C-alpha cells in the first residue's frame, strides 16, 4: 500500500491558484532538493485535469539534461482525475474519470509505492476532505494575495496534521511538511 504525498505552492493567506506569483522569488536549489525527495520516493503521479494540461506540454519534451526531474515526470505512471478529459497523450497516462474517493483509495492501495501530487488544488481539496492525503508539503511564499482560491476554503472540512519537518530558504519561502494526524 502506498501513500499520497502532496506538494503545493501557497501564499501566507492560503491562495494556491495560478502560482505565477512564484516567479517573483528565486528558485532555491534546496527547494528543488526537497521536491526531488518527494518525487524520489514515489512510483506514480496523481494529477487533476488542469495541472495535467499545464504539465504535459511543459514536461513532455524536457530531458534530464534540462531538468533532473524530467525522467520522473515523463516515465512514471500518471493518473489523471477528470470528468471531461477524453484522451491523455503524455506517455504512461491513464484517465481515472471524475473524482471518486473510493477509486483514489483503491489506486493508493494497489500502488507499488507512493503517489506524488503537484498542484492539482481542486483534487487535493477533495482528497483532504476524504482523508486520502498522507503527507502535505506546503511551500509557503511570503506574500498575501487577498482574493483567490484557497487550499482550505471557508466552510471546508477540518483536518488535523502533525509537523514532520520544516525548512526555510533565502527567498523567504518556507517548506512545511506535515503528516496526517487522523
């Protein structure tokens, strides 16, 4: 049985959508190492439709020389949660259909290792609500945007986590790693 490990870029006020605001902060190699550790312990990638549609053109042509994460992103099995996507052209991609907690739970149970989730905020919010996230890695950027979609929206389900680790970077970004405390 595998676990589901999520990494999200968020602001201090919890906004995760359209993270182009991250471009104002230099990418610290230590942050890349933290993300690589998550990828390295995973055997597959779980994505929502929008993230899949952004990642496919960005990653599918990258090589290991261009980005050390390219082999993982391109060669790993990818599972896409979508009620509208009809085909997935990125190699090793499978469309799971509309979000179904039992289907994701089965995938997690059947996985030969961990599943990695990057972004995919709508999917992650649903999985958090259903208790399917085992590790939550938040890369918190030092700004508040005000409006925007939040990882933990008002009126959403509660969740309890235990701090598993933390790290800060020269850019002011903080990595907070949590494990489910449920």
